[in-house]
């Protein structure tokens, strides 16, 4: 082995300067190293230790899938808290008073937006988003999904999600099928479009609340309302009924793991 090769090998093996210097001094039967090679050894010596790196963030737990590997369909979120989740569908009526109400009272809502209703004024829903609303996916034209092929269903879900990603800077990950009508093809299409879950509802409200289950509201119920005329007045009436039962509107983001939104 030539001295030069030995030097490279041992430097790579992070031998200390002291050990190398001893090696050079004893000679080991070789010629003494030139001064520039010694300088190289010294410069290769470890100096200060690298600063500690921040621990890697914990991996985000993905949204759970059904036994069939497809996104689940929810109408209620498991909790013992007296909270309900208000979802507002379609987007036909664009009442400025409603934005003000959501903003001023910081009421968490999720909008399942249908593109045909939104496209004449995407800005209205941007105002709602800025007031704290989540903008999620409710197709392009509100079809009965079960009458469509897989490719057609996928187009309805993926294309509206793409449009909203461009408009609102966040791509939807939650989907509600029009009329709540879906099949496993819908769930497959939703999965292919990046949806983490599908949502139905437990109550519909238009001022008064219509219950699917007797006994009023239950913890974690999802409530469905629509963008309709007089919606602000009706929404206030609904809020009163929710409060009267000791419930509070809550945000999906506070009750669903982060994996539902990434
Ligand atoms: Zn709808």
C-alpha cells in the first residue's frame, strides 16, 4: 500500500489526528509524509460537533378506511362531547349576511360546494373560507351518482376538487354525494380523487330541525342545511334550537384526525 492510499483510507475512517500523527512519526517503514498531507489530515479532523437536529415530526395517521379498503361514510362523529357539526350544501343563495354571521360569531361550518352553484361567484365562498369555513366537495353538477359510470363519477369528484384547489388553495378531502345517494363505485371514485371520507347527516334544518333519530340531537351529529333564501334567519333559529339542547357547533378539524385533511 502506498502512503497516499493509506492516508485516504484512514482519513475516511475518521482516525484522529493524534493517531495518524503517531503513525507518521513511527514511520511504519514508510517515507515521512509531506507537509501538505499533514495539513490535510489536520483539516479533516473533527472540530465542533454538529448542532442537534430537531426531532422529525410524528407521521400523520391516515384516515381509517372501511374493511373493503374504501373511504368510510359518516353521518356522526364519535364523541361524548355535546357538539354537532353543521354542513351547508350546494351554494345557490349567496347571502352576505350569512358570511357576517359566520365571521362575527365564529361558527364552525363545512361547506359541501357544488360547482354549478359556486362558479358564478367563487369569491363568496372565499369570504366564507376566510371566516373559518371548510370548503369541501359536492360534485360539479349535482347528479345522482349511482346512475353514472365509475369514470363519470370520478370526473364529478376529481374535477370539482381540482377547481376548488385552484380557487381556495386547499384541495377538498371530504365528499358528500348529491342527495346522499352513493354506492361502492362512488367510494372507489372518491378514493381515487383523494377523498378521505364521505359524509351523510343525522338532521336536516331549515330553521326547524328534522331528526332522523328520536330524542333530539346526539353528540357528534352532522346537520345538513342549504344555501337557500332566508338562510341567515333560518340559521339563527337553528342555532337557538341547538343551544337550547345544550349543544355547541364544532369544527370537523377539531374532532377528526389530521389524516382526514392531508
Ligand atoms: Zn346538494
